[in-house]
C-alpha cells in the first residue's frame, strides 16, 4: 500500500529493525511518515536501517519490559513537543518450552516484553494522543492466542492477553478519536521461519489453507490500512493475516 496519507505523521514502531517490524517501519517511511523505531538488540540491523533511511527515521534502543525505560523514552518526545499520531506495538520475543520444564525467567520475560511492554508503550501514547483527540494504536498479536501450540504457553498467554487489552483500551479511548486494533500474523517469512528445518517448514505450510507463508509486506499493508484516517470506525478488532489458518 503506497499512500501519502501519512505524510508528516509521527509513527512509533517497536521492534522496528528486523522482520515484520522492519517491514512496517519501511512501509510508513515509503508513505512519507516520520518513523520513530525502537529496538533492544541487533545493533547491525539498526545501523543498516539508519543508513538506508537517513531522513525520516530515528531509532531508540531500550527494553520494552522496563517501565522506567519507556517512560524516559516518552519524556524525550515530550521535550520535543512531538505529537504522536500512530503507535505500532510489534516488539516481542519467544522463549519456547513445555510448561512443566519452562524456567520461571522465560515465562516472565515473554509476558513482560510482549504484554507489559505493550501496556507501557500504550499508556504514554494515549496521554499524548488524547491531547490532540486523535490516534491509532495497532498491536501485533498471533493466531497462537487461540491455536496455542504445545511449548508456547507463555507466548500464547501474552498474545491472548494483548487481544483482551486491545478490546478494553478501544472502549476507553473511543470518544477521544483514538482507535485500537490488532493485526494477527500467522506464519510469515522472517528470520524465525528461515531457521526452521525443511520438514518443519513443510508441515507448517500444510497447516495453512493457502499452502504458503505470508510476506512481511502483507502484514505491513494491513497495519497501514488500520492506521488510515478513513479507518476511524474500526476499533477493538482483530485482523488476521494468516492465509486462513
């Protein structure tokens, strides 16, 4: 989706330097938005993105799971008198293991990053957006919130919680011109998929009615759609990009 509807809009994308987050950030940049990306690791990927987009991209490195770090980040935006138009909560991690063998730290890391991180980012974004009575928040969730593969209880719980948070927040801010929605990608061809062995890839593709994995750009298109000014009556919704999974 190539559009100029986002020209001069300020867009935060968490986890913006790799995979789906990178595709979302790149799509907004192509639409002439000012993108404020966040990341926690993969410094080389961050530097590559900055080199490719020296004009309208800025990147900030911090841990979404830290309330204090997120608060500090937003204070830098407030000091610049920056009005925030769009927040995309994409950043997330996986630490797979069957629950009986899962380390407590792996449970808490996933919940704190995927769910609490979205809460941290959304709380401060809402304060900013309410002042201008306009905003778009899109949370990246997953069909695993309902499919719930074995070995992913922490991940499934984080995404199920994120969907519920989305519905509640959508109701809280609806009268302020702010919409809150989810985009739920299925199997998407990113670095995570490429690490799988051929047999696993074949089995996963057999699960998808379209018999293929999605592309990051297809997810980015869905995110931009929900962020358009014309999408003002869509809120509290979950848009699946899963090939019918």
